C-alpha cells in the first residue's frame, strides 16, 4: 500500500485545521470580548483598528508556521485554490489533488466544529462562526473581484517562492506566504473577510449554516488562483526555447564548435 498520499494529506489536514482554528478563532475571541457592546448590524465590522491587525496576524502566522513546518512534506497548500493552480499547471497528479482537497475541506470542518463547541452562542451568531462576509456597501461583484485579486497575489507568491527553483530562498517561503495572507486580510478583511481560500470559508459556513453569497468565496479564489498559476508558469517556469544562432551583428553570439546552442 502506498502511504505517501495519506502522509501528504494529513499534513494538508493539519495545516488547514490550524488556519481555520487560529484565524476564525481570533475573530470569535474578539467578538466574545466585545459582544456586550456589539449589535448584529455591527457583526461584520469587527475588523477595525487594532482588531484588524490582530486578525490579520493570526491568519498570517498560522500559515507561516505551518508552511515552514510541513512545506517539505506536502508543499503546504492548505488551500483548494492553490491545489487547483498546481493541478492545471501539471505540478500535482489529479489523484493527489483529490486527496488534498478532501483533507483541506475536512480540516476546515473539524476546526470549525471545535470552535462551535468552544465559543458562546452570542459570539458565534455575531460572526457566523468566523465565516467571511460582505460588509455593508460592498456588492457581490466587488467582493468577487477583491477575492480574485487577493488570491492572485497569494498564489503568485507561492509559485515564486515555493515552486520556482530560481526564486527566493525556499527556507523562508513560509514567511513570504504568511505575510501575503496578512497583507490580504489587512486590505480585504473589512470588505469581504479576505478568505482567499474556499476551505477557510467552508468550515465556518458549514457549521454555522450560513451560506449567504457563499459562491463569492469559492469562485473568487479559484479564479484568482488559476490565473496566477497559469501566468507565472507561462512567463517564468516554461522550458526556455533554444537561442537562435547567427552572425555577431544579430546580437547573438555564435557558439564555438562543440558548444551547445543552449548551455
């Protein structure tokens, strides 16, 4: 029996579990502390001032720590949109992608189930268990574009640091990826919740039974992730074409006898 997919899948489960448990948990903790002063109309605006920084850091640190911990095992996707990007650029087998998706959504649901048990009903109701949501004045189409753009940044950074052999130091890829998530929450948190990740939305939505405009947090990340993966792969990761050979005035040096056209 091949245990490799299982071992990789467990790493994805743990990483995704950590993201939802810490990320959504930070929102619930803030809501619990502020619950006496909050009304239901203010629930989606708990991202404000220092609370936004705290929530952003919670998400970013969760990703940075777990990507550094198990990146060498599974690649540290923790995100179905990232796995889709690797799948469509043929960097992961379809069967393994299915394992990753299953474990990512399972990890998200398990973390949300624990959060539902830990926190009081008031905090859960005010935040829909930490599920992302559109703030007042933000349309579904604006929210969709925000999720597309922010997920594009995330997957672009993942490909540049973790997939590109000529990219930045892989030993600190987790830090770059975590900071990208932090950056996304700082910008998009008050507007869409900045999920950037279908699993991040799925767990809290499932356990809170809150599916209002849910498609935004699935279509947006999948589209943004696919665009980033295809763009980075096409521009920077394709095998280079042979260098044409010609006279000196073409600007291309002709190789000497015995030299290959491409070294």
